[in-house]
C-alpha cells in the first residue's frame, strides 16, 4: 500500500510515537509491541498511536514535513478470524470492508438496522408497526348504506301520505319547510353572524304553503309579502348595526325555502295532485341519479369545477336523458290528457333546473365554508341538502303541467 505520512519522530535510533503506532497496528489486539498489557512504559506510545492518523476514511491526515515518511504494515485479516465490529463502532483505519449477508426481516419485537453513512456501521431504527389497511371511503364522503335506508324511509312516508290522506302530505311539506328555514338561518348565524329572524320566517313559511294549497298563487304571493314586512319589523327590536344585511337575508330565506315549496302544495291541490307529485319527484330524482351514474362511469369534462368539482358535462347529459325518459313514460301513463312529448319537455326542463338548484346551494355552502346544511338525515346531511334540487324544480313543473293539462 502507498506510504502514509506521519508526524516526524526523534532522531534515528530513538523510538517515536509513529513507530509505536505501526507496531501497535501490526500486533495482535490487546497486546503491546513494547511490552505486555500492563507495561507502563508502553502507555505513551499506545496513546500516541491511537491519536495519530485518521480515524475514518473521509478524514484527511495532517500534512507532514517533506522527506519524512513512514510505512504502516497491517496484518491481513481473514473473514474467519476477524471479529465482527460492534454496532456503532468505526472500523480500523485501512481495514477492508467485506460485504455482509443480505439483510433479513427481523423477528417481531427486534430492532431494525439501516445502513449508516460510515462503512461498516449500522444505525438502529425503532420498530414500526405494520400499517393497517384503511377502509375504503365512500364517494363524496357519504355513508351509502345509510343514505339508501333514509331515502327508502322518506319514500315510504311520502307515498303513504299521498295516497292515504292527501292533506297529510301537506303537513310533511310544512314540516320540511320549517326545518329547512331553521337550518339555513342557523348556518347563516354560525358562519357569517347574520341574524335572520327565525320566528316570522317559520310562521310566514307555513302560511305560504297553506294559502297556496287552499287559495292559490295570489294568496301565496301575498303571504310572501307579509312575511317580508314581518321580518323588517321583527329586526327593529335589535340594534341597528347590520340591519340591512339581516333583513336581506331574511327576505331571501322566505323566498328560497317556503315560497318555492308552495308550488308543491299547489300541485297537490289539483284533482290528480298525488300523480303530479309523483311525476315531479321521479323526474327530479332521475335527474340526480342519471347524473351520478353517468358521471361516475364516463365523466371527464368538469361542469363547474369552482362550484362543484364532482359534476361533469357527461353526467349532466345522462341526467337529462334519464329524466326525459321518465317524464315521457309518466306523463303518458299517469297524467290525464298527458302525452309522451310533453313528458320529454318537462323532464328535460326539470333536469336543468334541478342541476342549477344543486349548484346554487353548493355556492351557498362554499360561501359559508360548510359541507352540509345539517345532520338530520344520516348519509344525506340536512333537509336543505335534499331540497336543493327539488325547490327550484317545483315552479317549473307546476307551470308546465298547468300549460299542458291545466290546473
């Protein structure tokens, strides 16, 4: 091997620390070249031998004066006779590094070692538990089984109330309006500190539904106007700060929830009211179902990525197609004097307004920074999360039915 420069020693003939280091490296471990293990005279030489020269390969030795060199001869170490270095101990300078056997998986509870930056060293790593498989998430974060169960239960309540006692369905509509108003005003207060008066909105909403069922659209519109006045007066009993904001939110809530729901009550008031409600519900549900199924399978182009990233144009086309098919069948089969082409028009319009209603509520929820309007319906969210597509579709279906077959 090439000569290794060392510190200059004493004149020739006098043993120096460099030569003691060479003799110490060439001697067997645990023995001194100058004497036995307990020889006091050999201690300085051994200490000098330990401290001279690099300890690791990446360290550079100190430069020595020119002309002074020393050759260090190391004893060959065979694999059988060389003791394995302890973990964490650096190898002897100049010692050859032999590749070890391939690592095997440690037994349970034993520490695992990873290669270190220094040759021949390993760093223990704390044993990590095996990762547990994560349960698959439902699309959109919904519990699909709970959603199906709740939807089936709501369907049973609606069908039973429609075909047993028609006025009982009116009570269902009023209850949905009251809960929807409460959810919307509660979220406005929590997220935006908007204080829309709840009492006049609930009372006025129930009055709108009742007058629309028994007296028609004129009385429902009058009830909406009176509800807006009641909101203005009710808010006057609080400080004037943010009065305009709170009053505007109250009037919007009165129009958005109870007034649009009034058109469901007016459809119910017809002689074939139960059939019209079934047509209205099925075309709206088919719009949502077709959009979900087609968008999940074939959706590629986003419809409104900043509002609802899950909606696609392919899904919208699927929802329109399924809603038109359902409208054509039901209009021909269950509506008196109805024809299939009228059902095609009604189903297509219902699918468009249902999608717009869903996007509209998504805008409201994004502005409020919430995912659902409530938690009343497991797997669905709140009542308003189910009314988002029904509310804007109700006046369109009512108007088309009145134009096609009368009221």
